[in-house]
C-alpha cells in the first residue's frame, strides 16, 4: 500500500467530510454509544462547506492521507499545538495511515517551532495516541462529550529517518513514509 501525506486542499473538503462522518459514526461507538442525540450533535457541523472553511483557516495547518489513490484520513492542528481534528476512514484503520498522518503532523509541528502537541482524544483513539508516545493528563470535555487530555513532547531530528518530505513550500508539501 502506498501512503502519501500532503497539505489539505479546498478540493479535498467533500472527501474529507465523508471520512470524518464515517469515522465518527462507524469507529467511535465507544464514545457515542450509538446514542442518536450525541451522534447528531457530533456530526452536525461535519458538512462539506464547513470542512472547506476549516481547511482555509490561516490559523490551522491541515494534512490529508491518500492511500491507494483514496483520501483515507485528515488531521488538523492549530498554531498553539493542539490537534483539533484527526480521523482515519474505517477502511484504513490499523493499516498505518493514522501513524503516517500523525508522524507527518508532528514533523511539520517541529518545523514550525513547536515542542509539544496536545489533543483531546476520544476514548476510541486513546490507545492509538498512547502507542505513539502521547501521555494522558486526565479527563476533559470536548465538542462530542467527555475526552482524555493528552500531550507529547516532540523533538527536532526524531523524524528524519522515518519520513521523507518532498517540500517545495508549506502549501504543497507532501510526505511518504519510508521503510
């Protein structure tokens, strides 16, 4: 499987929205417990138009994962170093897409001068973040309900051997996971 990580484009909005909605509804059952009210509140703002506006935010940095030619995941962080969006499509769970996306987001954060990344993790994603070096700080609230506050210290130089960046500019950067 070929995984490419690149900066998100406005033209990715509809596919990214579909990944968000399917990931939440199909993969995050541990968080929403198939409660229609919780699920509707969580999915309510996940529209192609909203996703397009989020991708255009100058205060945020967004990446997408393309696996075998299909948009398989989306990640977004703000300038302060908080991961505000991180979802992988159900088909691509446990296939390395999330790890490649997270490592690329961390690499870009290091290049931007950040030394810590934070995330309000779902219960579903907690184990994923822990496997990737994030440490739980305790419970917190998020837009969808209760979450786990987590963080990771990121260091320059720790990503050079694992990720190859084809960076012409920040707007067109793409990464491939190296073996």
